């Protein structure tokens, strides 16, 4: 009985120890973040993968096992596996699983940078490519197997096959003299060797001197006092002939300077004209936009003022219209109270009395004719202010739109 209890106790201790150095499940819900070693395929986020998918990884892809730990220790540490495109992993060292650990089991084992590290000090990011594991900034790692730390060593360079050196090519003459079986192909015609080429001295090429067409076109040398250059005047009908303008430097110097200044001024004026026509388009657009923006601001203020006046006229119109409706309602009420036979005649008589004698309300005497006249005046005033309000707001909209177009253009 004691032996069974001891075995159960040891099994429980081994299971607890194994859980501290291994990952039981991958339940993290955090978003996988790509880095320089693994890149996202869609949407800028890494896609979640199952642990079994690590055993069958396509070429050009990479898996990462990431640890999410609460720095305050209030929440449980969780893990998750993500997949994506392989980035540049040339700076990482490929680590091989130890002989006692399979690659499938390595997915669930925590990796440590030191054999004396605590259980909670495992490496945060571990990369898998289906054959090796990679850890940033480390050339070796450790995993716990049956209570002892086992080292993951780098991939041996000797395991890579070395290409055999290529055999030296046989000389052409030896290949020609050796027997060669063409396996049934017809013999090709033998090509007679080309006769040896004797090198002959190449005669030096003589420079080609163009013939002199017109003696008068030659330029005179400075040391030749007898040479004179002939000045040829152009005909008016010859468009291809151009006369060279000469200045009488030896004669009237002031005239020559005046002509040169005139030409310089003409060129400067032409350049300035071109700039005025084409070089200030941006400046013209800018200040035009500023002017239109100012117009939009002014018309908006005018439109707001017109809107305020239209509201005042509308209030006065509504007030007098309500007063007239109240008078008419009282007339009908009084005629009904008199219980006359002809209600229409009664209402007509009271309206006539109201139109001529009027009625006093709050110290003000109103007749029906005066009331109708003031109502019409208020209605016209309200319509006028409303019209100009709409016009000013329309000018604001057009000016503001044109100003924005000019600024963006």
C-alpha cells in the first residue's frame, strides 16, 4: 500500500513538474504581430494556427509560438501559435531537437536560454519551419525532459552535402582522337581545317581631308596680315541666309554700346513678358482664391443678417395673423351666443363694425382694414428678406467652392 501511494505521489510530482516546463494548450486571443522574421499575409495580422500544422509547413512559410504574460501577475500566462510568410531568418541560428525529443513534442515544450532558468523564464518567441526551431539572439536553447535540461544544438555544418568537384575537361585534341559511339546517328560531315591566317601589316589609314569649296569661306589666321574675310550680304528672298551683325568698335563706341544696350533691354523685356504671361499663374490662382474666400465670408455675413431680419418679419406676420384669427373667432362665438336666426348676417354686421370702429387690445385700437394692411406689409417684408438671404447664401456657396478649387489646383 505504501509503495502504491509512493508511486502515485511521484507521478503527481512528475506531472506537476512537466506542466511547469511545458505548454498544455494554446488559448491566447491576442492578435499576432508580424516582425522582420515572419510577415502577415492579409490585413497586417498573423493568422492563428493549430499545433499539428507545424509538422507540415509549406515552403516559404513560417510559424511562431508566442508567449503572452501579464507584467503584474494578475492573469495567467497564455500561449498561441501563428503562421505567416517567412521573412529574413538568415541572422537566426537553426536549432535541432535533441534525439530524445520529437519535433511534434517540441512544439509544446518551453524553451530556455539557460539551463538554470526558472520555469516561468522561458523564451517569449520561438519560430518553427518544420525542421528546425529559431530563437532571436541565441545560438543554443534548452528544454526540460524528464526533469533535466537538454540542450538544442545548432545544425551541424558537416551534415550539409558537399558538391563533388567537377572533373577537368578533356583537351579538345584528345576528344577528337578518342573513339566515340554515336549510337546510330549518322556521321556528320567532316569539316576541313581552315588554312592558317597569316598576319599582314595593316596600312595606316590616311586622314580624309575635305576639299575646299570656296576659298573666301576660310577663316583668316591672326598672323596673316594679307588675309581678309569677305562679308557676304544676304538677299531678301533667301530665308536660309543669316547676316552677322557687327559693331563698329573702332569707330563710334557710344553708338555700339547703345545698340548693345537696346538688344539687352529687348531680351530682358521679352523674358519679363513671358514671365508675366506664364510664370505667375500660381500666384494669380492663389490671390484669386483669397479674394473669392473673402467674398464668401462677406456674403455669408450678409446672408446671416438677412436671415435675422426675415425671422423678425416672420414673427410680426405670425403675431398679426394670430390676432386677426382671434377676432374672427370671437365674432363667431358672439353670434352663436346671441342665438340669432341668421348667423351669416350677424357675422357680417360685426365684421363691418370691426372694419369701421375697430377694437381696442392692450391700449391699441385696431380696425380690420388696418390689420389686413399691416399683415400684407409684413408678408412682403418677410418674402423680401428671405429672397435676399437665399441669394447671399448662394453667392457664399459658389465663391467658397471656386476658392477651394483654386487652392487645390
